[in-house]
């Protein structure tokens, strides 16, 4: 059982930056990712990173503005968000895929990011 705890959300203005962090209780996963869910919308993929080879994947909407990274020594996954816009307002969730799983098996509780215009 992997426990995930997100932090770093908050209220910022358009154009500002924010860094989200996700602390994992243990490293029993192959891929870590960030998702988000805006009010009235479905949850959507934001970014992912493969833990061993550090290959990264991004949604088109955040490519070039967001950067996902991992700290293997501390079992943490960060999401650096730059040039934020009100469209980035959402609850951001950290999720991981267990080894051998094709699904994201464990999820954090989410952290709110609000970008004002």
C-alpha cells in the first residue's frame, strides 16, 4: 500500500509559478503522474514520469509550461508549473502505477490550485 501526500497548492495570479510536491510512503511503483480536476469537469491527465528511466509525458495543454521531476532518494514527485493561467485552476492529484500494473492504483487526496486573472 502506497500512501501519497500532495502539498504546494495555493492561490496565485496569472503568469505566476507554483511547485507541487507529492511524497510517497514507499517506492513500489513504476510510474508517477499528476492529474487535475476543475469544477464541473472530468479529471484529466497532466504529466507523468517513469521512475527508472525518467521518461516524461505531458498533456498538450501544459507542455512547455509544466515540468515533472522525481527525487528517488526521498520518494517525491514534483510538478513545477510556470506561466499559470485561470484555465489551470483545479484540484491536482498525485497518482502512481504499481509495479506491473497498467492502472494508476494509488492516489493522493489532492491539493487546490487557484489562478486568478
